[in-house]
C-alpha cells in the first residue's frame, strides 16, 4: 500500500482529488494515525464547544449590559439637561410674569423722556441682577421693545434691531442654535396681561458648556458618538469635534425614532445600537450611537483565546 501511495505521489500529473484519496487510504490503513486524529478531535472538540458557548453568552451578557447602562444613562442625562433648560426658562418667566416689570417695559415707549430713561435704568438693574445670579449658566439677557423700538442687553452677546429674530407668542420657549460661537438661545414673547398682545420679546443666550459634563457622562467609549439632534433630524450640538459623524446617520435616527414605539428609548441599526431620549417636550433629542464593532471585537478576543488554547493542547 505504501508503495502504491508513493507511486501515485510520484506521478506528476496526479490531480488533487486523487492525491487526497491516496492520503485518506494511507492514513486509514494505519492505526497510529487514526489514534492521533481521534485524540485531536477529543481534545479540540470540547474546546470548540466551550469557546462557542462562552462567546455566545459573553456577547449576550455584554449586549444586555450595554442596553441597561446606556438606556439609563441617556435617560438620566436627558433629565438633568431638561432641568437645566427649565431653570433658564424660569428666569424668563420671572420677567414676563412680573407685573411691575411689564409696567416698566411699557414705559419704554412713553412720550416723556424722563420716564423712558427711568424705565430703562430699572430694567437694566433687573437684568443685571438676574444675569449676575445666573452667570454660570447665562451668557447674556436681551430685551426688545416693539413700540420704542429699543434693545436693552446685559452680558457678552451683542444684538441689533436689524438682526432681531421674529418671536411669536407661544406657551413654550423657542430655541435657536448658534453654530459659530457654540451658544444657543431661549426666546419668549413679552405680552400684555390684559390683551395678551405682544409688546416685545426676550432672548437669553447660553453656552453649550453647561451640559458638557452630561455629554461626557455618556461618552464612555472612544468609538461611540454622543450628540443633540433636533426633531427634524438636524444636528444641534456635537462637542467632540475630532470625531466625524456621517450626516446620513441623523436622518436614519430621526426616521427610526418616528417609527419607534412610544416610550422606547433605543433602536438597533445595521451597524450600531442607538440610545435616545427627548428633551424639551420632544423638540430635541440626546442621542448616543454605540457601534456593534465594539461587541464584535470583544467576541473575537474570546475566540482568539480559545484558538490559542486549542493550539497548545
């Protein structure tokens, strides 16, 4: 048989199929090789089974931990950011719901210059007090009187009558983002108590830094992305400028959020897990994108260890 094997092996025109058949016949005829193959199977099969089992349950537990940790983390960050936004809104409410302030505000359009000047000083003093009390959160407070017309501003932000935005009377504050200087604004209309007609408006400018620690709390992996997104899918704030984000991701997340079930705070995309929660009654969302590649890399580490053990065995 050995001679036959060597004879076939020596043929230059021998096909791979015939060569493998000859090798099988040769090994099958030797008990020694049978024992080696049997031992290899007995040694490696349990390792393969254990490695497969460990990879499956490790991946499952990791995914469960990812969902639990990030779902609660996003909800906590959303709650804290919402509270910070509400605190700024309460500053505006303290003005627009103050009868004495509204009276002084209407005095800005009085025909008597002394009364106009006195009202201006009173309003500036009120704004300065509010700005100083909330200086860690508020960059500037600016008022616009429709009839005067006049702008009164306290803080770093400068505005002009030409660039003053149109602010409609609404139950909630309006939001405006400023990409260039990394700030955003809360805006409200100032209305008369008797007629509810608008007599002016107020803008409070805030730096995005007030929520930086809440964003950092979610950015626990270098590969993950954390950002604020508007209800129309536009990017509002992404403080990690060294990390580029595919613009199509915003639209994908926005469409997925619209289709998702109520009270659901996570989504599964093709290559990532997305965790989100609404801020400001759904006008914006805080979003964390967790790449599935992190889970895959962890699973491959277990597979490599299993292969290493199998080779040693």
